[in-house]
């Protein structure tokens, strides 16, 4: 069976149990032959159905929600491997690909849209420099966060040195916003840092896969990060992948919040980089 038919087969299997409105959605996805805008907002307007109908349709087809359905539906179309190429892929490569697929599905399923909007608003409204704590692979993510968001005008600094985290946490102003990355939730330097920052009146947001309820006492918000066994050790795929997915989603929400202003900031920072590049020629 072709992998392109996998998601459509699930729709066909569930078809008889769907309501008329849900069957209308099913017909659209069964007849569709190309990748398009499958967002719930767009499809609900296109088919004159509610977003709740899309959610029920997806669940009846065996998915956790409409977001996961769309991801798998698009993935079927994006499977570039021919039957011959599939046979030539080693078990090791296939295992890595499966891990990427699994972590992406889980990452998007965990995303809390309201939380992303809320954090994006906090970033847009903060009056102080936003420190981002991270050590090891999470430190790389902190630096990526700084690079991406600085281009949109956010006053942000990645702090990836243990002593610098300790000093910054002791000096943050009341009401300031502090972000921290720790997949395991056990990075002592980072946890001690957010604890101190919270004591000083900062608003703390921790990105972690840890289920430790004690962490909630140290933060204003915890963003749940997708996790696979041994992920934080990097034995299968890069441990920062799930964090980078969240950053991309948050970046999009942040940009959408006053997109004209942020687009202008982006042009200015991009222009500054071009000037520097030309000066080196």
C-alpha cells in the first residue's frame, strides 16, 4: 500500500460513522490531491463547518485532534521516498527518521495555542531585557532564541554560563520576564537561577519535559516540551529539536502580535547585517 493513502484509508474506515457535516469534511480530504492551507480557520470557512466539527472529525478518524490529523495528512504527501529508495534506507537511518516523525507529532500535539499567545503578549509588553537561561544543548537553543527574536526588535540576551546565570538571576528587576530551557528539568544551575529570579519578583517561564510538580512553584508558566526516551542525552536525535519547534511556533505568534512594527524591526536588523557584510568585502 502506498504511504500516500495511509491517512485517507483512516478517513474511509471512519466514514460511515461520521455525521453529514463530518462527511463533508471527509469528502474534501479524500478528493484533495495537493497540499494547501489546511488550517482549521481556513477549512471551516471553505466548507461552512465549525472548527469543533473538524476536531470531532479528526478524533473519529483515530487522531488526537485536528492538528495531528493535518500533520499526518501533509506528511503523507511529503513522503519523497519511492518504494525502491525505501528498501535502500538502512535500519539506522529509518530509526532516525521515525524518531523525528514521532517527536514532531508529539510536539505539535502538546502545543497550547492560548499559552503561546499569552507568552507572545508578555514578550511584546515587557519593559526590561529578557534573559534566556540554558546550559549544554539547551544553551544552543537559548542563543537561537536570542538571534531570532532580536531580529524582530526584542531586547533579549541568552545566558549560557553558570556564573552569569547566577548573577543575572540575583539582579533581575521585579516584573521582568525570564525564560529558561531545561528538557530534563534537573539542570541545577538553571533551576537555581529561576528560583532566585522568582524570589526577586521576576515572571518566570520554564520550557521542560519534566513532570516534577515542584517546578510549578518556581514558575509562572511551564511550557511542556515533547520528549522521547534518551532524547536529552542526544543518543538518537538532537535533544534540542523539540525546543526549536516550540520556538518557531512562539516566534510566529510573537510576529503576529503587531506584525507591521516587527516587520519594520526585522528590515532594520537585516539592513544592519547587510551593511556589516558589505564592509567586510
